[in-house]
């Protein structure tokens, strides 16, 4: 033991957000990948029961630093926070959730149309390093005001002329009388890694990446099964985009076949009508638990 309750040397340590928009999706992804652990609002640490993995629940903002310093081996956090902190971490893989944009926004009634219009103005943000780099690269001098709370309120209070903040749908900006004029970066949840893991932990990280990737890939696909006349196979292949070699099985009726295929989840409902028109019957659309290419 290393003296810290519950933590055992040699086990992979993964930090995940303890609250906020990334917390529940991170837990859901790990559970769908097959990792068994207990988690609740009060728990700061959870050992995985079926894999040498310990989960630590911490602030998303602190995860890049903890990972870079080697306090933990891996972390799940937003790529915007990795960029902001500048910690020496390796970004292992995108996780397919937590999509948002870091955007420059201005009040609706102000005449600002582009970033250069903000020269000499004040800009409030909770991402001061990223914002400073952005305006410096554009050669636009601004006064940065660092805010840790609700950034959107600052123009209304007269604290700032513009803001730089994370935007998911844009509804919060609209409600507060703001409009975006530029996107600084796109962000989503990332698995990050300490750059110098031991060979044993590096192998465990690769195994973890494989399991997470299988869930992410499966979420984007559906498994479609159907019966069809044997002479309709060519038409069915034309209906399903990218379908090169479907699984085809004979049925009791020699004139009929069963066709199984993996298709994009977003496209599946648009395919049902054309599949029926091509002769397919008894069409089943099923979720995929894991998909390893």
C-alpha cells in the first residue's frame, strides 16, 4: 500500500469529473465498456471490481494538472481544459460526448461584428490563457477580465464589452442578449494520459482505450437483420450505403435469404422504406453493445 486509503500501487488511476456536464456521460461510458464500480455524489474514490483500475472523482478543471504531474495515470476531461491548463499530457482519444465550442460573443445591441472590432475593449472569460493566446495571434489588444462564475452576465453589469465562453447550443447566449462572432476552438471530452507510464500501465491503458473505443463505435451503428428474396440481394446492397459484404444466410425456403448488416445509426430510419421496396421483410433494428473494427 502507498499510505493513501483505498489506493493500491500498480493499479491504473483514472480521474473523472465529480460533477458538471461531463460527469454522468463519463460514468456511463465506463459502465457500458464493462467496468464495474460504485459511484454516488459523495464518493471521491471507487475501485473497479473487475479490472486493476481505480477511479478518482475530482474537478474537471484539475484533471489535466493531476494527469500531467503523474498524480493519476489517465483522465477524462474537456479538450478545452487541456488547452487552457497547458499541462504536459498526451491526448489519447476523443470520447464522443461533451461537444461544445469556445466562442467570442458580444451584446446584441453593440455594433461589434468581428474580432478586430474589440481592439481596446474588455473581454470577460473563464479561459484566460486560451483567450489571451487567441487575441495575441490575431494582433487584437484587449483587456482580459478573469471570471470564475457566470460569464454571460458581465456585459449586462457593465463589467466587460464582450465575453469568451463555452457554448453548447447557443440558447444561454440568446437568453442573455448575446450573439457569437467567432469560434476559438471546438471541444469534447477526451481521454488524456500521463506521457511516461510504465510498460505495464501503458498496456492497461491500451486495453482501456480498446474497450472505450468499442462502445463509442457501437453507439454510432445499428445492427439490421432482414429476410428477402434471394434475387433481391443486389437491390438491397444498393440501398445500404457502403455495404460491401453483408452476412447472407439461407432460409428454409430456398428462394429466401437472411441478410445481416451494420449501418450508421443516423441513417437507419431512412433506409427502412427503400429496403421494404427492394423486397426485404421482417426487418429488425438492434443496438450494438460493442464494436471492435
